[in-house]
């Protein structure tokens, strides 16, 4: 069996479906914007659109990371806990490690503004490395210990929450670095910084997933891991990469959450994993594996964010938001099953 046989056929089938679904999601999002603009007088105001962009950005990045794992026919239930834990890590680093480092740099002649940025970036990078280490642990559990992804990530979900609560003694760490917290409120040419981060993350993710050989390997492993292995694909390395990327995206979200809320709290993103999975599924990722795009989870996340935002503006009971999300998931998974049976 050649690599083309294992990998080359699936992308064409995915392309047609994903393009149709992508256009449908864009149409749904546009229709929601038109309806809410007509129904309310505040939806299309600059302040609300900016707030919507910030809300959607957090879950968009989380959903994108989840999608990498789902394409391999896996699942990562820990992304919310990872994001929460990273808020604690980055807050503690900014509180305890960054000030001495900044003082040292200033003492050797580095301008204070530059030293402050070095301290912030040092804390951020260290936090991302911690998050990638968690992803590597997931990868080890899945590919070396042969643990089901559901089990290893559920265990991490529980453990990280406990570790984070122990580190903070059950309390919240306040982030007092104005430069760090100000980033989430800043804008570039009128575009919120948080939305700009989505673009910065999505562009390399698109190149990796849709334009690189390694991205095609993700799909081949999700479709038929044995056929991929016989074609020369290092299946274990591909799966490991997916879990590390998922944890990296969750860590980025943790840093952004700490910036947005100004706190490190071990539980503030608990439950976000369900939102990430929902966004990914609504965006067209198949829980059976081998189907997914970069733009799908991003659109799915902003659709859910628009539903929440619109419901709040219309004074709709927030419980209906969960019902609408559930209906969307059932519909998408049902049509995905129909598509699979017709192939």
C-alpha cells in the first residue's frame, strides 16, 4: 500500500464537505448578525462587537487545539483544566519570579520598560512550556501506556484542578502587572488584541493542518491508523503531536484568561472543555476522526459566542443557550453520520 493510497484519497472527500459546511456556518453567522442587528439596537455597536470578538477568541483557540486531537479520533477533556492551571502558573510567575528578574536586568543597565517586557514574556513562555509538558504527559499515556484518551485526559482534568487549588490554597491570585492585564483590553487598528491572537494562532495551524505533510498524517491516522503505519507514518509521533498542540492552545488560552480577568484561579475555565468540543463539532470535526478544518472550530466558537451575546441582549434565559447548543451538536453529528454511511 502506498502513502497516496492511505492519505491521498481522504482529503478530497473532506474538502468538498468542509467547504460546504464552512459556507453554511458563515451563512448562519451572517444570518444571526442580521437578525440581532434588527432585533436589538445595541448588538452592532462598536463596544458590543469588540466584546463579542474577545469572548469568541478565548473559545476559538481552545476549540482549535481540541480539533487536532479529534481529527486523530481522540478526545481531550482536560483543556479547561489546563487553561485554569496555566492562569495560576502565569499569575504566580508574574508575582514572584518576574519582579526579581526585572530588578536584575535594570541593575545591569537594561531600560525598565524593556526589562518589564522581558519579565512578562519570560513568565508567558515558561507557562506555555508547562502546558506543553502536560500535553506530552497525555501523549505518553495514550501512545506508551495505551490508555484511552478519555481516561488519561479525565484524570488530568481532576488532578490539575486539585494541584491548582493546592498551589493557591483555594484562593485567587491577583495579577497586578498593568502591562500584562492591559494587553487583553488593547486593540490594533480597532481589532481587539485577543482576536489578533486568534489570527496569529490560526495561520500557522492552517499551514500545518492543510498544507503540510504532517497535517495529512493527522487525517490518515484518524481514518485508519494501521494503514497509515503500513504507509510509513509514525503513528505514535502524530498522535503525540496532536495532544501537545491541544495543550499548547489551552495554555495560550490560560495566559489570555489571566490577562483578561487579572487573576489566576484554578477553576475559572473548568467547563470550557465542553464548549471547545461543541465548537469543534459544530465546526464540522467528526468525533469518529479524520474530519476537521482550522476554520470550522473558529466559526463554531463565534457562533456559540454570538448566541450567548444575543441571548443576553434579548434578555433570554441563559438556560436556553445550553439547549440551542445541544440541538446544534445533535444535528451536526447526525448529518456527519449520514455522510459517513454514504461514503
